C-alpha cells in the first residue's frame, strides 16, 4: 500500500493502530485505583509522546542514516516554537499557518547551520552543532529579549497577549489554538465502568501528522537517497573516491531532520501556546540523542519508542512522592514499610533521572540495538520456542 | 526499492484512510457536563503543588513542599492547627475544605517554564487538581499562571518577585502573596539613604532576564528619587558562575555602592567574588564602600556564609518576626521539621490557607467564586501582619522587611537580622503604575473552564 512493501505496510499499520488507540492503550488501570498513578493517557502526555516521536524520527534520519551526531537539534525545535507563537500573535490562533511557518523557518535555520557545520565530520561536527545551539539558546534567553527588541520574551517565554494584533481573529473563534474553530484543548471523556478515556482533538491532530511523518521517513529510508545516506555512514572516503560528493546528501538530510524538529516545535506551541528558551538548551538536544539511541538508532520505529519511554519517566515517575510510596507499602509492618520507602525513595520523584540513567545503561550494555533489538530478540524467542526441539535436530553443524 | 504503482483500488483505499484521519478530530468536540474544571465530586479535593525539586532552586522548592504538606495537615485538622488558630478569618474548621478531605499531588518544575507547564498540566488533566501552588521563579510563575487561566483553575503563586507577575502578565485566575521588586525598592531606599547618605553613586550588576530587569528598574528609580546617581548597569548572563570580570571594573568606575540584582546561586557567587576583591574594605569618594542585595532569602544567606555580614537587603517574611501568626507557624514548622521556615515556605503555606479559606467563604470550589472571595480580602494572623489582597491586580499588600546579614550569628538560622519593618503604606503603588504594565494591563475575564 502507498508504495511500500508488505513489511513496511504492516509496520505503518501497527503504528497507526497504536497511535489512534493510544487513549485506550495508555489508560489500562481504572481511575481511582492505586495503579492509576501509572496511567499515561491524559492529553498533555499523549501529545508529548507523538510530538517527541516526530522530533526523534527526524533526528534519526540524520543520525541513523548518515551517522552524523548533531548535538544541536533542540535549536530547530525552539525556532519552530517561536515562529508558531509569532504566527498566533500576528495572524490568529489557527494552527495551520503557525505549523507551516515553523517548518519553513526551521528549514532555513538548519540550512544555515548545516552549511557551516557539515564542513567537518565526527566529533567536530557534533561540537559545532552544540556551539550553534547554545548560541541560539543564549540569544533567545537574553539577547533577543531586551525591552527594546523583544523577539523571544526571555525567561518568561513568548506568549500571546490580549493586545496582540491577531488580524484574522474573530470573536466566534476559541481563544486558544484551534484548527478552523476546533479547539486543540477540546476533549471528549468516555467513561466505561471504572475506566475513563480522554479523546483530545490536539492529540489526534499530532497523531495524524506523526503518521504522515512516519510514512515519509519510511519512504526516505527505502529510497535511493536513503541508500546514499547509508553510504555516507558506512564509508565516506570510499564514496569520495567513487567520484560522489557527499555534502549535498548530508546537507539535505540535515535540513530534512531540522524541518522535522521545527514541525515538532510548531506542534508543541500549537498544543500549548508558549515558547520557552529552555527548549533550545543543550540538555534538550541531548534528550533526543538519548531517545534515538534508547529506541534503536537507524531503525524506523525505535526513535518513537525511545521518545515515549523517556517522556513516560519524566512525567510519571517524577510525580510519585513518599506519600504514595507509603500507600503502596502500607500492607507491610511499620518498620519494613519505612525501610521499603527508604530504599525506593531515591528512584522516584526528583530521582527519576537516576532511574532513567540506570535503564539507559542497561539498554546500552545489554541491547546495543536499543528497545527494537529487545523486541526482536523477544519475538525470535517466542517464534523459536514452539519448534525449538525440531530445529535442534535439523540444524546442521558446520564442517570443521 | 519503492513501489509506486498506482491502482484504482489503492487510490480509493488511501483516500478513505486519509478522509477518516481528517474527519476524526471533529467527532471529539463535546466537553463534559461539569460546571467547572475538575469539580470535586467525591469526598476529597486535590491540590497541586508544583515546586522545583531539581535545578538551581531545588532547596527553596523542597522547603515550599514541606510548608504545603504542613498546610494540608492543618486544613485536615491534624497537627496543632498552626495559623488556623491565629488567622482572622474563622471560616476554616479543620475538617478539610467545604467538608472534603484535602489531598495533594506534587510535581517538579525544574525551574523551566516548559517542564513546569507540563507538570501543572498533568496535575490538572490527570489528577484533577483544582488549584496549583508553588514555584520559585518568575518566569515559571508567569508561564503556569497563563496555563491555569486557560485551563480554568486557580493559581496561587509561590516565590515570584518580578513586577510582571501581577503587572503586565496579571491574570484573573492568578494570585500572588509574595512581595515584588517595586516593593523591595520602595522599602530599601529610605533605609539606604539613612545608612549610607543621599549622595551615593551606585553600580548595578543585573541578572540578564525578566526578574533582573524589573528589579534593577525598580531599585534604580527608587534610589535616584532620593538623590543617588546610577553610574552603570551591567547585565550578567544567568549561567555565569564567576563574576570576577564584572567586579573588577566597579572599583575604577567612581561608584561607592554595588547593587547586586542577583538571586540564588548567582547572588552567592557574585557576592563572594565582591568580598574576595575586598570591595567592603575600600574607600571611594571619601565614603566606605557598600554592597546591597535587593532580594534576600535564608537559603542564599546560608550559601554566602560569612560574606553577607552587614549587607542590606529585603525580604517578604522572616521567621524572627514577632507576631502571633508568625509564632504559631514557626512553632508548628519547627516541631515537625526541626528548623525554622524560610521566606518561600511561608508564602506557600499562607497561599494554601488563603485559598482554602476563600473556598469556604465562597461556599464553592468554582474558580470564579473563589477569585471573588479573595479579591479585596483583608486578613491578619498568617505571619506578615495586616494584609490586603488587592482586587485590581491580585497582589498582596503588607509590610516589607529590610534585613541585614547578622554580624554575630548565634546559630545556623539567625544569619539575618531585621533592620526595619517598612509599613505597607510606603510600598503601595497604583494598579496602573507604568512598571506594572501601565493602563493597558488588565486581569481579563475569570475562566472556570466550563
């Protein structure tokens, strides 16, 4: 379907089903039960899952295919957010022009940075992109937010004020981002028994865009262009000797992934019309690298999984506090209860970084291919379990 | 590699899928039937405590969290009741709020606008929080206040000192108990003039972000009004940890006072650098060189250690204040946690009680009703003395403390001594003051999310 082979089509369908049914899948526990703490099916987090999914898919086009490790991708995300909020301020709260401009601006910005940074490769490239991103962060945080020329509104973050022009805004339209009148915040709550599921308009907009972006990524991966990018990764020198100039290919990949980042930034602003400078900080750039590696660099679905994994920890584990722990362990005798809380305490709440770090280490050490490799191993183990006995007999020993 | 054959069936199928995708969002436009966002229906009501647990202001955030937990205990009738006994409004009975037991959820703002909004959103969307409280930075406060306005819940700001929070960024659903940069300046200026004379020349080092600018603007205006001259204002990047290169030119600038418009770690480092350069031992223009830190906190004082001796600054609250409310709060906080409460802890504690009290008086959790109950509310007995929640901008007006680094601290907690309690009349300003957004600034409409 859609010009994909059978395997890719089924992958796309799986992704589509997962994203469309996410409100059900992410809310497996009844509201009000003790396990409801682990439910992730509320609009804000679901939006984040898919938006960072888009960001990571784009990053993977650069890192997974060409092997160029950019440490400055958050700059494009931030630039996208700022352009989207400016569209809200100047035109109206409609998300279409905002998202369109964020992609265009991110493309131009990444062309500029890519043109300079791609003159070097390896660690020098990474450092150059990092330097550019930190420069953008400093610009956004203070230089471009002085009272005389306020482009970014600094620490407070760029937001829409009542006295902004908003020339296409009419009173009948909602006072927050909307798609031709459909507010991004409107949510339909479905109650089935003890369960409650949220269907949010903003989430479904992001989800549809992510599926399109995922499809585009598959096409890029399978195209001759994608093959050239892989060639850059496997042996750039040999590519040079065969008379090919890799720079146009790497630059194109850089700009494409920058546009993905800009799109993600625009969507973030569309879901929540505020753009903060922290979005551009180096930690944000590092986060997308982690997402990609955690999920599986160079694989199609990996970055999306990685993004979901990290966002889940950031939002769910950081909210568990000692009170909740005491509830969990309340069935134990007092002394043991306190002891258990004491043991678990460093890993929850503000310690979520620690938990994530440990898991990241485990994945990198035992599953170098990321979560995708874990899934593959599991799949192989399940498939081989049934026919394990027969396989062993028919398996031929190689001749010594 | 790619397969681009276009068949009639394929096209139809693609069209159908795309059409369904486009049509999908329009199905979900209905909203729920509740009268306002997160109307509590069971026997409990959930408050959201959004404080920095990691990052540069983590110490303050954790202190806020302790105070908030204490407030919840007192509301539910546990512990010794704290300020419920001294509060002039007697609406709270120690049986929760409006008969519902108070529970709370916590989140980490990381002192980043984005993270703070994500955390507040998850409290509102997932946990059903009806009020958000806490925070230790003005950028975060303004960002979360905007979110609460849009979502239709009440925001009770924690530590936020920028004029903008209740100035140009004021919101109908947002309330601030903490004082602001203008008040700091208005309280400090007369004391500075009395202690240092009216003909000083000031050199400003200012953290290069929203709060720094409003702080510098306020203090420069207030000191110039009484005769001081501002020699120079140098903006320093927020991420700086070494201020030596900014301190060195101060000596040759002809200034005799250094004003450090810094907060948190910035202030600790810049003050330490200034002391290392021996600024306080210098004589300029025939006068002893002085240093001023407009906004103080206990945690900064502890960080700066010996260096704050004799340095003047201002505070919203200090545990050494001698009034009934303050004593009750310090006693309950001290007994539970074994240390006196900080500035930021007190403001969060007071905000939680004020919110609960407003709900009781309004007889509802509806944000519009609660906001109405808070507007123009006069009270006493929460530690700061007589206080007014002004209706026009949702800013609390109360006495401001001018403090000085103690010369001979007797223990780890009395590092600051109170120089003067500036009466509230002296720090009052008009709601349409130019530093607060001027005449255009408005609260907007109350939003209950219905």
